């Protein structure tokens, strides 16, 4: 409800008027009130490694981080972030001036856009886009220009393989004199698309040619499956000096409630982002920062096991959705699978998701909320598979009972 005084001017300013309650809050509330299995909001139903939880407890008990940590983040964590970028991608960042700790990736996105945009600047984002992008662009006074990922049929190892693809010509054509920034997300929420090295190389070429800044949200960097590879944009030619890279411990270590995220980039870019960040939260998550520093140094075995666990879950839920009659896309990354509900005789994903708790006792997210071109997203529905195996099996069985003939 938009409040008003007698002057009839709405309380909520017009930049934010189009944004109601985020779909994640709405759908998690629906799951609670109907007792449904929540495959909507993307959070794991088991916590990350015990030793990392213990590291947070130790930090709390030892009085590390209980008072305001330094604005850019505690040195232990900044050093660990820089070491992570070096170890996994060979990218070098100076922990003192090229790394910034944020209150989750959400704050990193907001701070980057608030820092880098002037009112009226255009931002190109891949549609469907994660919902905070649109709101953060709006808060910064920018104009979003969506480039739509299109469904494509194919095969992978002889298995039908539907996925969403970026049309690079469309991206190139979307750039105007007013374009300031490309907002990229790979692995991509909600489609599960992982941009290939060839696609990213072309994106980099466009950014260099048109002298654009790039903000790249790589929070699912460790969740890539099959033969997909995560390629950080910042490592491609000409990109280091124009790219702000964003990561999150919420996704990589299954502690979404800790809200520890980070930014890496050149000192100039990080200084700009910090200028906005310091007036949003100043700092956050004191003791958790120490624990995430330990998490980032976990051996490769952790990252491999995490990926393999999610891969098995992807396969389990995808098979269940196909059995129930959904058209399931094959996500190459993230912990989401996007489905097409038209094979079920349905076409309106929003109405479908509202009725799903009653029909099947399951909650999912209508992809249309991530689109400006609502009609392009209407028949798609996203399910999260970052849940315990028995929960996914139960959900698959409920969906099969409700929809398979
Ligand atoms: N970017 C993407 C693509 C996401 O899916 C999410 C949701 N986790 C975020 C950013 C926000 O991450 P955080 O919880 O660290 O704020
Ligand atoms: N990133 C999570 C998702 O896409 C949700 C984050 C949130 O609730 N804001 O489901």
C-alpha cells in the first residue's frame, strides 16, 4: 500500500514506485502460510561447513569484529579475497586498495551503481535480471536497458538441452551514446546460463570499443556444471581497468544470512564504490568476516564437493520436473532450474505460482518478475534445488501427482 498525506503525494518516491515487495519475501511468506515446500527463494536448507560456523563463534567469543570493523573490511578477509581471486583465476588484487567487503552482494550492487552512475545514464542488463538490479539502477537515477536471453534447443551428450542464450548482436545494438555500464551476471540467475569464454570475449570487446564500465555479478562462480567453465570478465583483455567484480559468501559457503559479500577492482573503481558503500551500511557482519576469511581458504576439495552435491541435486530435480510434464531447461550453473509451463497447458507463470501451493504444496518463482518484456517471461517458472535430497524428492513427487497424467 502506498501511503499518502493530504497533499495526495505518495510517500514512496517515483523512482521506487514500480517496485512492490520483492518476490522472494512474497513467495517465502506464501510457503510458510501454506506449509508448502519452498523451492522459491534461493537459500540452502542446510548450513555451510561446521568448522566455518565454529570460526564465527570463536571470533564472537574472542571479541574480533564485535565493534565496527574497518570500513573496507577486516584485513584478514581482504587478504583472503585477493588470495581466492589469485588461486582460482590467476587475478591479482592488492588487498589494501583493490578489495572491498560489503553487506552481501546486494549492497555491492547498490553501492557500485550509486557510485558509478549519473542520473540519465543507461545500464544494459541481461533480461531476465536479478530483481535488485532494476531497483538499484532506479535508486541511482539510471535507466535500465534490458537485453533478453532467448531460449534455444540443443543437445548435450545426446540429451535434449534447452538453454537461454545471449544474442551478441542485440547487445551491441543496445549500446547508445548514453550507455555508461554493462551489468553482467554469470552464472546467471534465474536461467542458469553460464556465458562462454567466446561470449565474454565479445562482451569485453564491446565494452572496450564503446568505453563502458562493467559490473559483473559472479556470486555463483563456484556452481558450474558439465563442461561449463566460469570465466571472470575482469581477466579478459582491456577489462581490468573497467570492471567491478562481485562475489558472495552467502552463495559459495551456504551462509546466506551472514550477508558477507565483496568487490574487487582497480583502486580507482573500488574507491568510488566505497564512497557510496560507506553511507549505506558503513560496515557489517564483523565476526562473520573472520569466519569467511577462513572459508575462502578451504581446500579445493570443499569447492569440488559443493559443486558435485549441487550437480546431483540439479539432476534429481530436473528429472522430477520433466516427469511431472514441465519443459525443463538445463542449467549449466547456479542452483536454479527454469521451466516452461506450456507443456502443462499453462501460459501465465505468475498465476501458476500463486496456485501452486494449493495444487501441489510447492512454491516456485514466476520468471516474469525479472523481465521488462513481461510477455517474454510469462511462461517460465524457476525452482531452486539448493535443498536436502529428501525435500527435492518429496517436491518432485508432489509435482508428479499434481500434473503428470
Ligand atoms: N546476485 C545474484 C545473482 C543473486 O542471486 C543474489 C541472491 N543471493 C545476490 C546477488 C545477492 O547476494 P547476497 O545475499 O550476498 O546479498
Ligand atoms: N538470490 C536469491 C534468489 O534469487 C534470493 C535473495 C533474496 O531473497 N533477496 O532466490
